C-alpha cells in the first residue's frame, strides 16, 4: 500500500467476465475505492440480450476468443473448439444461460481441502444475495439480488413426456434443484428475465457504470503484471497498438478466467520454471501449480428423430414457423428465441449407492446438424446430452509463446481416469433408458446419432471420444488451497506475492456439480467481501 497516493487506482481488475464484473460492482459500492476494470473484448454485441444468441456467439470471433484444444486421446486426437466470452460480461454474455449453484457437498469439499469460510454454510448466503429468483421452490432462494434468474416458462407436450419417461425410468421430479437437494428431472432455471439474457454486464456493470469511481477500459489486452520483487504494482495493457501501464495502490485482481488467468501469470514470470524457460521468460516467482489441475466437463449427446408433429423446434422454428416465433418473442418475450440451451435438466446417480448425483443431463427439444455450427436439422428431432458432474481427470493450460496475443495450449486429458470413463458410459446408457421409456412412445423416432449399433460399453466409450465436445466449463488452473499444488490461498491471494489476488473459475479447487457461471459469480462476490474485510 506504500504508493497508494501515487497510483491512479486503488484496485485494478483484469477481465470483466462473470466474476470480474461482480467484483467491480461490489468494490465500487464504496465511493472511496477507485477501480480500473480492463477487458480485452468489446463493450457489447447487440445480439447478446437475446437468449438464443448463444447458438451463434458460440463460434463468432466478434465476442469470443474461439480457442482450440490440442489433439489428445480423450478426444480421439481431435482438436475441439473451446469458446470463451470476449466482451463485457465475459462468458456470461455468450453462454447457454443455465443457472446451477451446485451441491452443498461441493463447497464442503472445498472447505475440507483447507479453505476456511468456503463451506456451503459460508457461500450459501452469497448465492442468495446475488440472485433475484422468480420461480418455485420452498424458500432459501434470493429475491432481491442483481442477477435475474427465472424458471423456463416454455410449455411443450414433449417436456411432459420426458418428465413422465424419467419417472418411469425410476427418477423423480424436483421443484428446485438449486435448493438443498439437487437430484431429479427439473425445469431449468436460467439467467433470463422477461425474455432477455441476464449477463453480468447487464446485471452488475450497467448499474455501476455511472459511478465516478469505476473506470472501464475495453479492447485492452493485458500483457503482463508489473512486479517489484514480491509485490504486484500494476499491469501493462495494449490498446490500439499502444502499451499503457496502470498502477494499483492496493491490489490487482486477475479475473481473466480459467484460460486467461494462468496465461497472464506465466507471461509475467509466475509459474513453472520449465514452462517459462521454454519461452524465454525469466522466473519472477516460482509457482508450479499455475496452469495445472485443469478440469472441464466432456459432454456426450444422443439425437433422436421426433415422430409427433409440432413439438420439436426443428419444426416450430424453421421456415414460416420462425416468423411466428419472432412474433411470439416480440409480443410476449417467449418461445424459441427466449430459451436457454436446455429447458429441462436431470441430475442423476449412475450408481444407487452414491450420496448425491454424479451426472447431469441437458434435454433439448431440437436436433442440430453440425454441433459446431448449431444449424437445425430439416426434420423434427431432439437431443439429450450428458456429462459427469465431478470429473477426476486433470489436464493443463500453459502458454505456448511469449506473445500475449497467442492462445495457450489447452490439454483436457479427458477420460484419463477410470471413474470418469465409467460414469460417462453409464450416463450415456441412462439417457437412452429415459428416452426409450413408454411415455416417450408417441414422440420417439429413430435414434440416428450415434444409432443403436453403438451398444457395448467399449463402443460407447470410443464414440464419446470421437464425437464429444466440452460443455464449456474450464476450471482449476489457479487452484485455491493451502498446499504446494495450489496457486491462491483461501483469501484468494497468490501464494508468496503481495498485492495480487485471483477471482474467477480458475480458483475452483474441484468442479462444482453443474454449469459454472453461478459459482464464478459467487467467487467475484466473495472476493469483494474478502477485500473489504482486509482493507479495514
Ligand atoms: C459457450 C458457453 C456456454 C456456457 N454455458 C453455460 C451455461 O449454460 N451455464 C453456466 O452456468 N455456465 C455456462 N458456461 C460457463 C460459464 O459461463 C463460465 O464458467 C463463467 O462465465 C466463467 O466466469 P469467469 O469469470 O471465470 O470467466 P469469463 O466470464 O470467461 O471472464 C473472463 C474475462 O476476462 C477477459 N480476459 C481474458 N484475458 C484477458 C486479457 N489478457 N486482458 C483483458 N481481459 C482478458 C475475457 O475477455 C473475459 O471477459 C458456458 C460458457 C461458454 C463459453
């Protein structure tokens, strides 16, 4: 804090995504805090407010880093697309809008790993304060927070049949999977209100933009941190061909996401000596866990034809019917254009002896031609996708160049662990059992992808390797914890350095059981609490 008066800002936040935007909002509630928020992407893209925009922003460089993974055995030597939001709101502005807090067990595990005050009891009030939830359930949900969340209002006889089929296959309905018990088949809760996407740019930054103490700079690519010995003084960022240095009197907070944060650390000389040496970067601070402990969800999907007329959005939202959907959206904010990536979810156990669900399914009332382009098929179809909630396999993300514009090498190491392979194969079979249950008889056509010929465990596993994508949930590359295999402590401070914290999905010690936007926002909120507490 020595040069507080000389610095232009008290805090510099790198990355205006799910966590960074929430953090910027909370820190600037105190007019005494001068905050610089740096974002590599643009201020906005006009289509983001439309929920269905995820289907084109998923591979559009206007708002997306459009990374690619390394070819690996887990993906049958395929390099697969790794989208990440690149604009205010970060990935919350392009994601599939599914809202999942996770299981209480997830956060109790984080506490059990040595992270004080990260148990479910500690973080549940933060989830409550951040939500403005409109929907069912029996209490325990936030109603007054900045983040709009609502249950999908869309009705469809296909959904009724899927609920009944899941029940016939031995699963139960759950009125609120974000309550104390996650298990069951459910209507999705989404970051959507009145048909509009609720990104953190909209919910957290828009209300804060008028504050004189918040300075947002977009299209500003952070190159590296500025260190003086063990202290982080500020950052160097490039904007329009010019490199600018900014100084923080108190702290710099990295919120560049699970791919961006380890990259910036390594470009700053913080990380594994052999990684830095390979790219001619001097070691400023040895920290071997940087870029390690990377996890993501590998997502396997099955597609069926649908025989009942008028229920699949391949029919409801193509040709002349699309005009009807546009009209419906403009009049009521409902219909196809207002859907999240899946209107129904299921959180299930692949083995009865498990205490809590270990797989999640997304049930989708349409089928796509090419998963990369998200083009709808010409015939009525439906899709069910499944991932294992808490994968064991660990990958890595490391720079492959000293040039800040280059993407790091993304190595998932999917399916390396036997537990992961078993859960994915069983989850795959469970998807089939649900859709093949009698209540789906009037709706179910042919399973055309992969098709019934893929029926042994070995064939299913191979098909998953050859065809699956990520579910877009990278985490863990700046893992939080007390030991040598971690990057930040439970105050989110980088081990061994002063004036530097990390707040984003990179700090998750283990994978939360579900989609990762809500936990990332919670980390941004929690970081603000920690900073406020330590500043007094
Ligand atoms: C296509 C897609 C679909 C998804 N669907 C869902 C879903 O339905 N539900 C769900 O819960 N989760 C979903 N997720 C995941 C979820 O959105 C992310 O886990 C979450 O947004 C991560 O938050 P974060 O703050 O860690 O990172 P981000 O929100 O990605 O924010 C990082 C920010 O840092 C910026 N940045 C990076 N490097 C630099 C740099 N060098 N200089 C300046 N700025 C930089 C980025 O541009 C970005 O704005 C999805 C993600 C994607 C990409």
